[in-house]
């Protein structure tokens, strides 16, 4: 008959200790059952398959089976107890360092195990008159409009061939590997590839500007990038082969191309907007302003969210079982963190956990839920956004439904979307509870202000 009992000792509001006492009657039946199963499966010399005596298996594997079964039982009973007692814990229970287990894994005997628990704190959210924030209505400047027009002009322009290299040109060169004495290396690297002067710096860029078609010069290929993968691609070798390539190369200019920006005239607008929605420069500027307004609204929302998070972290009292959490963090993940690493990273972890607890409280208090149809709508919106980013046309409804249903089977992605939607609902709620002071500001002032806050 089972005599197992579990007791809890409250250390303080944030720490508790749970002791589990096991008698042989608690674990022996399961141990005996597992021994019999092992005997049936065992394949030992001198015995027919499935006919190995239980006593032989017990002699060989008894202690390890006892350890496994007791540990399995402890885990099940501990979490069952935590659920029944409705304990809100942080991290996972840890074997107590102060109380050593009483266990004899060689012989059936009474055993006792003690676990430390870190408890979630009670939180009071005070969102009164002081819960107020500036909300910025950002206006595009003339400079923003001009920069956009310039980018459009370049984007719709064309590459024109030239015979002399200038800054920002795209050039095609032939690479020929040299020996230390300047002679061509037999069996060395020989390849043609394109190089953008935009990406070059210092002396190598200066040495190329002014060179003409078919001209050649000696360079060190390593001056063309700090990235080994890019250099290997440039010379058409693997990154492993790159280690044995000489630095010195003769390059010959094979092609020079320069971007000729398009004129922003009726012909260009017709190419860009075949539907005729933009036919003049003034209409183009209005469209840019509308696009900027949508983008700046997102930037304002980001800042407001950041301000709300900072305010709640600063002004909400959230006590945590810090020492327990630091100990737990050294046990988490494949690459265990040292105590020194945890100590260094803990302030950021603590803020993240505080914010999670604040979110969880508002979700419970206001009964916030994300329904299945909201999840599907969120996934659909995300897929459409991805299509737009890659310039793809919108898929038809049947195809979209099929893609959404396939996406819903990917647990990690669904969990990520679920978290995003909860996060959005929580922020929408905090925003509705806050007093917002709307301020008009130019984009220049807004980013200047954001830069100061982040420095």
C-alpha cells in the first residue's frame, strides 16, 4: 500500500520547498513491472530470447532501473502536486542544495527528496492619471520627398556602358593570380567577375577610378572585401581553397557600367503605374507623402510601445526570486551558462521576465484570447506581406486558404504568430488605457530625438 506523501514549506513569498517521501510500496510495483519487461526483451548468451530470468536482469540492471523509475515518478508527482495546488512557478523545480536526498538505490527503502521552487509574484498594475505618453504625428520633410524621388529615379534608370571608371560604377574585371615575383602563376586562379565601386574603400578604390577599358593593374584581392565568402565568390573558389591563393592579382578592366537615372516624366510614370494613377510629378509627390504617412505611423507606434514597456517596467513593483532564477539559468539549454555569465546577463533576463509577467497579468485580468480564426487571419496577412515584399501578385483565395492551412501545421510558426497577436492585443489595450498627448514633429526631429534616447 502506498505511503507516499508530499509537503510544502514556504520560505518566503517567492520561494518554497517541496519534500516528497517515497516508500518501497510506492515505487517497487513499477520497478518489478519494468524488470519483467526487460527480461522479456533481453538477449543474453546462454538464454533463449525472452527466457532470461528476472533475477538475472535484476542483478545486472536493477539499480539503474530503480533510479530511472524513481526519477520518473518524482517528476510526475511533483508537477501533479504543483498543478493541484495551483502554484505559479518560475523556471523549473531544482533539487535543493541545502537538503541532500535520502535514497538507497541498491536496496528497497524509504526515500526522501527535496526541491526548491521559485514562485511568481503577485502584481498590482496601477494605470492611473500618470499613465500618459506623447504620441508623435511625424511629417515628411521636403528632403524626404527629394530623397524618395532620387531613389525612384535611380531604381527606374538603366545601366549605360562607359570607357573610363568613375565613382559608383559597376565594373567587370578579369582576375589572374600572380607569383611573388609578379609572373603569372601556372594553374593559378583565373576568373571574371563584377565589382561595385560603391562597396570599395581606400586606396584600392582610388587606384581604379580613372582606369580605362582593357587597362590592367596589380592589386591585392583581399582589399576588395573583408568577407571571406564574398572574396571566394569573386574569384570562383571555395573558402577552403581561398587559404592557398596568393594575395597578388593582375586585373584587367573588361566592362564599365554606370547608372543613368531616369527622368521623372510622363513616360516613366506610365511604366511605373500602368493603371494611370500617377501621371505627374505632383501626383508622385502626393503618393510618396501617403506612403511616408503609413510608414511613420508604424514608427510612432513602435516608439509608443517602447515608452509603455519602459514605463511599466519602471513603475510596476515586480519582486522575483533572483537567487533561485540565477541558479536555474545555469541548468538551462545545451550549452550551460556559467555563474559569471548568468550574473552578467541577468538584468536583461529579469526585465524580459518582468514584462512577461505584466503581460500575463493583463491577459488574465482582461480575459484576452486569440481565437483560431484570428490566428489564420494573422498568418494570411503575413503571407500576403511576404508576397508583396518579393513583388509577387496576390494569390487567389483558394490558393491562399491552402497555404494558410499548410502553415497552420507548423507548430513553431503558429506559436510565433500566436505570441505576436497576444502582444498586439496587450499593447492595444494598454494604448486604450493611456492618455495620449498628440504632437506634430518632422521626421528629422523625431529621429534626432530617438537617437538621443538610444545613446
